[in-house]
C-alpha cells in the first residue's frame, strides 16, 4: 500500500492519534467486514424496493 492510502484510513481507525503501519492498513483493507469509502457502495446497501418507491404489500 502506498502512503496516501494508509493516511486515508488513519482518521477512521486511529482518530488521528497515531499513524498506521503498512501491516495494519493491509489488515484493515483485507478484512471481510471492511467497507471502502466509494460512493457506489452506499447505493449497494439500500434495498432496491426503497429506491424504486414501490409498496409491494399495498394494492393498487
């Protein structure tokens, strides 16, 4: 990982109290529970029915 990628992780994971090592940053990014900061991932976590605005249980 390059220095810029590591610095982007620091505020969230250390509260800017210390610098992450390359090994720590690598472990965070490769953790199966890690969610990156890309905007597309926000929409992926919203169920499609909410985005469509339909109510499947309501007669029309």
